[in-house]
C-alpha cells in the first residue's frame, strides 16, 4: 500500500501521509505487522478527510538502559523490594540494555526466558524476572518512552507453570522446633507459628504495634501495602510478656549487645532445624504451618485468607485440599437437614489425629 514503508535497519513499519496543512507527516507505527500499519494509515487518512489534523505523539527512541535508570529511581520509596529489584534490573541491562525499547519484542523476551531455563532456575523465579520486565515496559508506556504496541508484544510471553511447594510441621514438630531454638530465636519462631506473619514483618515488628491489652498486633506496612490486624493467642501473649524491653529500642526482637533488630537468622534457624531433626524446611514454611493447621481445624478459607493478609483468595486456596473431610461433612449436614434427621459428625481435628499429612505439592 502506498504510504507504508520500512526504514533500513528498522523492523517497524512507517506511514507517510499529507496533513491538512499540506505538509508530509512521517510516523512510526511501532508494529511489525503490515495489517496493523495499514489500519493506522486508514485511521489517519479518515481523520484528515473529516477535517481533523491527527495528533501524533512523537516519542524519542529510548534504550532499555534509559528506562532502567529511570525505573530504578522511581522505585525508591514506592516498592519495598526496591533493592532486590535493582539487582535484577542490573542483570537486564547487561543482557539487553543497549536495545531500543521499540526492539523489545516477544522473541527477545522469550530468548531471555529460555536462557533462564537453561540455568536450571525455578519457574517461579523465572516468572518473577519476566514479570518485572513487563512491569518496566508498562511504565515506559505510561511515561511516553515507547508505544503501547511494544507492551502488547511483550505481554504475549506466557507465564511458566509453577508447582507450589507446601511444607508444614506436624503438631509434634510445632513443639519440638521452638524447644530446639536458641533463646533469641525461640520467641521469633513462636510468633511465626501463632500469627502466620512473614519473616520481614516479624523482624521489623515494633512494640508500638503490639497491643497486649486488647490482644492484637497491628501491621501497617505489609507486603501488599494494606493494614492487617493479627490476633494474639494466649501462648504468644505469654511469650511476648516474657521478653525484656528497653526504652531506647523500639523493636520487639533485637540483639541486646548492639541494640539493633535482628536482620539475618538463617544460621541459627538452620541449627534449630538440625537439632529438631526437621528436614526440607524454610522459615517461610512456618507461615504455611499456621495456615495449614487452621484449615485442618475447620477454619474457613476466607478467614484464613484475611489472617494471612492475602490480597487474592486464590493464594489461600492452595490449602483447601487439606480439609477434604469438611466437604464430606458439609454434604452430610445438608443430607440430615433435607431429611429432617440428626447426624453428628466428627470434627476435622479429631479425624486427623494420629495420621496427619505434613508435606504436599500443589500445582497451579
């Protein structure tokens, strides 16, 4: 079609048309598809025929590195994981930092995805990397650094299937692990078991957030940037009351030698696991333990989701398979109701007693 062409060394179609003022306008379509370029040219000509001068947004040919620099600055104060993302962005720059943003195609991103797979990285890790690339390109569109067509192409890269690891402690292990912990670690582990709080939330916890009188921990700054109130159990209350508080230290868990909060407990946690003879377990699995035992005790998924602070209940549904007998009990109750006869069912807690599963894998 007349008015459509490609420049040397450019993969995108350009269009050329004469505006109302008689001047020739040349515009990049930002697409490699001829039909999309033709559609844009038809649109421009229709606007001119209707007596309207097309408003062409002129975008400079930015590089990915320019986007990376701007995005890294923008994250500060907005993303809690900004430092971690900066490290990942540096890797992006080393791979395709010199590319023009308009050259970020589905093929380019999928090649990077393939490279990550060849490194034997987990699908969850790879999805995080690709997700961050997509988020950066979206911001580039918002900041008028590239056309929206580039974002559409990058978004076509499919997310890899993930196998969600779900490891939790048995009731006996819930007693054995705290007993195997060093004195400074034990209250941290008990807090995790009785609240389902994330490690970062626990280690950053301040006394001003703890309301022992009314029995709540108030989390104002969570991973999802939403306020969450976590009930304090009697066991946890007893544990917190036993901690030594210092007027000059705002944190609940801190090193008495330095007065600073604990930032790294990996080494002591591994030691406790070895003492308790617990294998294949991470600190975050304490959160899974909290949720799993709630579900097995008959607590509904919605309540568990709120206690965990999940933004989407789909995240909590990974635990639903732990209470299959509750579904059967629900049908038994309905059957009894419809037939007007009484039927007593055992609770899930009693059913699981003596034969409790504690390690499963959920595919999503």
